[in-house]
């Protein structure tokens, strides 16, 4: 019986041909495309450094965990091992759990949850249960995790209804565009592999890695913007674009303005 660390012991195998470019890397492009997360993580920390100076823990934790997501996803695609698959999926689960724990708006807490500390316990217990359940049918884990994006879309829609800043609306629209391209790539790699292999173009999962990282590059500043609005009343969040607004492709970030004190 193969070890859970064995190459190709995972329950899923992506469309890219295995060991086509390397004898030690099962899915070459699916492995190297995870470099996206090694760029995403420091970029979020550097661009949103003003927010980090005021409230360091959430973004340091989420950025660090996104680095781990990239490492485990690389290991998974390099080996296609059972352990690699679970490390990949559990690192995503825990990153989402930490992000929700720190950034979920108190206005949306369940009625029985009164404080952020109680919400930490709720997400912690839910995450431990989900971790145990992830061993039951690993092939369903990725679908369940992807469904969380629909909850994020719903919360974004609710927040935008109350927000008059057109720049924020534009940022959210671009985030959803990148996510839509990403999830389309993920689904087509899983369900249309026969077509991509027929035309010798099985690279949609590697596109997914780059596209979901792009979506997160917009998602995190959007979450930070609303976190500052809700939780840091002495500051006004301002949306900026790097390198500058005039460039065709830009990266959003949040700066903090101290509203003029009422005289
Ligand atoms: C108030 C909440 C704030 C949430 C902030 C966002 C936190 C995002 C945390 C983790 C997402 C990482 C997703 C990258 C996955 C990379 C590894 C990978 O590709 N794994 C696949 C196998 O190789 C596996 O099939 C992936 C499965 C599921 C991915 C689940 C993605 C979760 C949803 C991410 C939301 C993106 C933001 C856009 C919202 C519209
Ligand atoms: Ca494969
Ligand atoms: Zn992947």
C-alpha cells in the first residue's frame, strides 16, 4: 500500500501532464505558478504598511499564511501526494479562518456572539471541525473552500450598497473580474481536461494560481478599507493605486487619513 507521502497518492490529479518537463516535479507549471503567492504576500504588507503600523497582527498573520499556502501548493503539485493535497487545502482553510476571525465585521456577528473574542472561539471551533471533516472525502474539500468565495461576494455586495466611494466600487468590480477568471480556469481544468489535452493546452490550473492571487491583491485592500471604516474611527481610509491611477494595470492599497479635527 503506497505511503501517504508517495508521489501521485493524492485523490486529485490536475490536467497538466505528469513529469512531462521534470523527473522530480509532477506538474511543472502548476508548481512554479505558485510563485504568485510569494509576490502577493510581501506586496500586501509593503503597500498597506500604514495600516500595518496601526494594526499589524491581522495582515502579518494572513500574509504569512498566504506564503504557506504557496509553499504547500508547490509541494502538492510537485508530488501530487495525499499529504500534499491535505496540506494545500488545510492551509487555505486556516488562512480563511484567520482572515474571518480578524476582519469579519462585528455588524454581521450571529446574535449569540457579542464580542470579537467570542467570534474567535466560534471560528476556531468551526475550523477544527472542518479540519477533521476534510479527511472524510478530500475530493470535496476544494469545492467547499471555493464556496466561501460566494459568502465573500455576498458580504462585499452588502457593504457596497452602503458605500458611496466610486473608487471602492471599481476596486470591487476588478476583484470580482479576477475571481471570475480564476474560478472559470479552476473549473475548466477539472471538467474540460479532455478538451485542453486534445489541443495540448492543459495549463488552466496554473492560470488559476496567478488569477486567484490577483483577486486576493484586490480583496485584501477592500477588506482593510471596510475594517478601517468600522474599527478605526479616528482614521479615514483612502484607496490608492500603485504605481499610479493613470497606469492601465494597477495594484490597490489603503492609506489612512486623520480626518480634520472639528474645531
Ligand atoms: C472577512 C474575510 C476576508 C477574507 C480575505 C481573503 C483570504 C483568502 C484566503 C485564502 C485564499 C487562498 C486561495 C489560493 C489557493 C491556492 C492553492 C490552490 O490552488 N489549491 C488548489 C489545489 O492546488 C485547490 O484546488 C484550491 C482550492 C480552493 C481555493 C479556495 C479559495 C477560497 C476563496 C478565496 C477568495 C478570493 C477572493 C475573491 C472574492 C470574490
Ligand atoms: Ca496531472
Ligand atoms: Zn493548485
